[in-house]
C-alpha cells in the first residue's frame, strides 16, 4: 500500500477527525449498524477512529521523528468493509453534537480507499459500465426513452423537441428499470396536463455521475458531467428538473463545483416543480391514507421536506400520516450509498425496517419522491407481505388526474 494522500480530505475534514468526541450518539442512529452489529467498523465512530489512527501512523509526531509506519492491511480492509457498508444516509451527521459533516467525510474516505485499491470489486464493474455505456445498467444508452413506448400517445416533449424551457432529466433507474417506467410515464402525463414546456434528452442524457462520485471514483464521473451540461446548454433551457434526488443533488451541488463555473440554468427537484404546478391540475378526490418516506438525498442532503408534503396535501381527500421517523430523522430505505451493490442483504434488512414503520401508520400508500426508494421499499413490502403500496408522489398525482 502506498502512503495515504491527505489531499483527499479538506482541511475541515482533517479537523473533524480530531473533533469527534467519541460520544457514540451516531452509533445508536445508524440504520446499517443496527442490522449488522457484528461489523463494528460500520459505525461513524469507528470509521473516524480508524482513519485518525492511520493518519497518525503516517503523519503524526512520531512519524515525523522516526518515519511513517506502514498501515496494517487487515485493519485497512476492515475499515473498507465498514465504509462501503454505509448507505451515506447522513443520519449520523444530524445527531452529531459537534456537527461533523459525516456524509462528505465517508465519501472522502472511499476516495482514499480507491487510491489504495482496497474497495469492493463491484465498484470496478460499476465504473466500467458507466464510463462505457453512460448508464448504470449497461443498456444501450440510445434506448433511454424506452419507457415511453407504451404511452397512449408519445408527446412532443419526449424525443421530438430540440428546445424547451424545462429539461426533464429522467435518470438511469427510471430510464432502464421496467418497474420504474411508470415514474417518467406519470411525470410526462402531469407535465402535459399542466401545460409545461418541457423536453427529455433521450440518448444525449448520460448518467449524472452520482454512483461513481459516492463510490469514491469521482474522477471517472467528470466526462459524464461535462457531456450532460453541454447537452442541456444546447437546448437553451432555463431550468432542469430531476425526479431522482441523487441526480438532483449531483446537478445542484456538485456540477458547478466540478466544472469550476456556474451552470447557467436553474436546477429543481420534481417535487419543487410539482408544488408549483399542482394548483393547475384537476384532481379526483382520494379517500385513503398516505404516508411519506423522505429520501435521504432529498431530505437530509438537500433540505427539501416541504415541497413533497405540499404536493401530497394538495390531493383532495388524502389523509396524511407521518411515520415514527420523519424529516431529518427519517430512516433510510437501504437503497443508497451503492450498498445494494456491495451488500444486498444489508440493503434489504434496512428496507424491511422502514417498511414496518410505514405499516405501523396503517396507511394504504407509502409515497416517496425517489425511484430507488420506491423500488427498494416495494421489494421490502413484498418480502414481508406488508399491505402498503409503495409509489412515487408523481405516480399518485397522475392516477388522480380527472
Ligand atoms: S451515513 Fe447512515 S449508514 Fe452511514 S454511518 Fe451514518 S448513519 Fe450509518
Ligand atoms: S456523534 Fe459525532 S462526536 Fe459523537 S462519536 Fe459520532 S461522530 Fe463522534
């Protein structure tokens, strides 16, 4: 193993490694550790302790006097398992009394693990797939609009327009996973109903780069970032709307930073646009109870809690019930952080717990605003024979269109 590259951490992150008081509050809130207690290395506390120890061995006072000590490979491998068995849900950061930005710290740790070549093989597969196919599934990227094939009528905004005020960035999951096709189908139905001037980009849409960035392989995402921004600029759009919270966060918070310049257009999450246009929709009443799962990248990462709730409350007759954990304390669905690729069983166990919370509300619909959450929670509901219908907010809106 080569010497650790401290440049992977910001100055603030190096301070955060020292600032951790070892109080352990984060440990009790970590949803992955709750399901895999035999792997102590998952906990935020242990991840920080481990890296602080590695850094001290190589850059501490003793290292400066007597030379850097080599890192124990077994300890480094254990640290890698814990760091990749984290959904990056950010719940630990919410409860940390010294406000450590844990999610960013875990990504920096992954970057360092990639530098050292100590990471799950599945991440190599992911990198190869995204950088050669420009999507996460390895499908032919020209088929990005395959979900539109069974629409009664394909609107002009889907594949025919070259210019529009709003670009709808569909995202890899909704484009290529058949169980999610109904999200873009519903989205275009609602946009048509509200008279929005929108367009999709078809094969010119590439993966947003998020899965690579969180894998610690952000360098490999730059080509996707450059391509996507150029493609949107060519449309002359004033704004881009993403239905996937991870795409949204990457566009909103990472792209300008990676490019080193402003994008030149606004970035919205679908629920923000829906909250703006829901008053224009004519909706049938829904005589049922609904609950809402805050996607981690929409809530904790991006601070969007009100827009999805405003849309749900605008559906006449819908009775809204919060789950036990909601807003910034929301439980993760288990589908984040590339954990599904690194440890499928762990991802499923986290989802099972969240679905149980939904079942406890007695709601008929478990709504979310993320295709990945909806898919993971639907799987958990099936596995556990829980009678709750997992769907995206926009799917329910489209179902209620009068
Ligand atoms: S981000 Fe979530 S899964 Fe990862 S350590 Fe923090 S609480 Fe646990
Ligand atoms: S809550 Fe914060 S200060 Fe306490 S152990 Fe966790 S990371 Fe450290």
